[in-house]
C-alpha cells in the first residue's frame, strides 16, 4: 500500500492519495471481517 505522506503536488493530489489509502483499507478490513457464508455469496 502506498504511503501518502510522501505524496507531493497540489492539495488535491495529496488528498486523493489519502482517499485512495482509505478506500483500500476499507476494502481489506471488510474482506477480513466478512462472515464466511456472506463472503462466498459475493464470489
């Protein structure tokens, strides 16, 4: 996962990098804690 603290550029570029990390974390956390039967239904 990229580290957004090293992102340069405009404020928008920096905010986009943090949003990207947030969305990736949300996805990883939801996959990790999803119930096995619900996980199989989404595959």
